[in-house]
């Protein structure tokens, strides 16, 4: 009887969010890699990094064949097996003194270790969470140490009793090469700074830009090492990074660009409102109001509980949903990841926290030009980028990615993403 009482809310949720209650589904713009839409998206995201040394193609297609749709343990197990195999290949390449093969294989191993961690956060005590993260850090550090200009990890103290974790990538080792534009690049809800090397850092370096990636509270390494969940005042994270890059003589102070990826599209915009040294802002994609975006995915019964302040009922409902394998993966993962990265065991408290992640009443403080991206098949922050454009008016450039490039954050279409970004930067700040 207890099991039945736990299951009924989840079944009700499924009924309320089934295709008969939702918008009609459209034909996907690319060949699905899994019968599970969310797994397919994640497989495509790692497949897409092959363009910039983040993975190999056939191994991921092989993993796609073996992962059981909707099974979080299966996803983790299969990526973990691939990661260990790839790590062994990297060690073998090192033994053969093949520096380039070793570097690219270490990069791929790091990607696979990170992917194996993606769906583990429903159980904070799972020891694999630390094991996989330590493995990916080791593999990634081996790789960036072998770059033509090695990447360098730095820890940047904040005035707010936390430390920003960052990686500096210089475009050149030439001390008299002149000043260059510098990208400050942050990820979002669950993505790591290591992911960003294969998203924008590598193509930026090829175009002569310095780059620094960073993580603050709520993001992978800071969350694990400092036990800190997200904070809304993201300028407390970005300002120490700006301070750091301005100490480097290769940095052109008039060309400091802040890039926010995924949920980082809110974080970067928030920081830019209070950091006047930013020359331009890139939001992929823009997020105007986090609570509006998250709460719009709730069926009426759940939203009614939340608005009534019925915390216990709301928490019980979302707990049953997040642990029900029959509930769509995106929803289960979204709840589990939200609790993990905001450091709360209460879905009610998590959703309350998101109310402070808004550009309402502060968007007018952003002084730099803004580029904000949207995606035809955006599945996480629907219509948010247009709201950023509307709030900023002519100060913002709105770009819609469509067709095969129209997934959230252009997974699988990173070449197109970078073409658009760097064309806009050249036209905007030179």
C-alpha cells in the first residue's frame, strides 16, 4: 500500500505531462542516438566535441547501442567502461612517446569520465561521484599540460569566503606578441569548465583569443571541494576573474568578453550588470527569469501545491517523480541535479531559490553590447532568450539557431556556433 501511495502522484504527473496534455511533438532535426530523448541529447553533446578533440566518434556510437533508455545506471556504467578503456589507451600512447595521440586520448578519457557522472546526483553519497571526478581531473590535466601553450589551473580567492576554480589558456607564448582579446567563459547548471575547452576555447585560441574558464559555487569542482551550492550574485564570482586577467600584459582591457553557456546565460548576464569592465557579453542562451522557466514545466497540481506553500506535499510529489523510472529522463534528472547543485534536499526550497535568479530590475544595469542565442528545439529555457532581447532592446543582438543546429546550446553543431560568435565579436569590438 505504501508503494501504491508513492506511485500514484508520479502516475498523475506522467498523465498531466503526456503528449495529450503537451504540445505536439515535432520531427527531430537529427538522427536520434537513443529512444530516450535526453540520453540522445547527451550522446550528441559528447559526439559533437569530437570536432575539437573532446571525443572519438565510433566509440560514442558504440555506447549509444548499449545504453538502456531511461536507465541512469546503464548510462553511467557504459560511459565509465569506455572511459577506463580510453585511459588505458592514453597511458599506452605515453609509453610510446606519442605526445599528440596521448594528449587527444587523455582529452577523450576526461570527456567520458565526466559523462559517466551525469546521472549520479540523485544519491549524494554515491562514491562514484568523487571517483569519476578525480579521474576526469587527472585525465584533463594530463591533456592540457601537453598543449603547445600548456593550460594552467589557478585558484582565485573571492572576498566572500570561497575560491573560484579557473583554467588559463594563453593564445601565444610570445611575450611581445601584443595585447589580445580575452574570453572569460563559464558553464551552467551542471556543465564543467573542462567541457568548455571543446566548446569554445579551442576555436578561440585558433583565432588568437586568450581564454579563461572558471567555476563558482554550485558548479562541479567548487561544489565538490568547497561544499557550496549556487549563489545568485554571480558578480562575486566573475569580478575576481576579471581582476586576474587584467594583471596579464597580453590582455587587451578593451576586449574582455564574458561568455555564459546554458544556465550560464543567466549567470553571465547577472555578472555583467555589476561588472563594468566587461566589453561584450555572449549568452548561449539568454535567460531572463529562471523561476518562470522552471515553474512552467510543472503541471497544475504541482504548481498549485507550490503556490499554496504546501512544502511537504510538493516535496513528496517531486521526490516520487524523481525516483520513478517511468517518468521522462529530463524531468527526473532536472530535479535531481537541481537539488544537488543548489545544495538542498527540498524541491520546494530549490524552486523558491530560483526566484532570485532573475534579470528583472537589473537588466538596465548591463552596459556592454550583448549577443543572445536561442534554439529552435530549445528544451530547457524556452522563450527566455527573446525575453532578454526585449528587456535590452537595441543593445542586444538576438540569434536563432534552427534545423540541426537548433538544439540547446547547439550540441552537435559547435562549428556553426563558433562561426556566428566570432563573426559577431569581430563586428562588435574588433
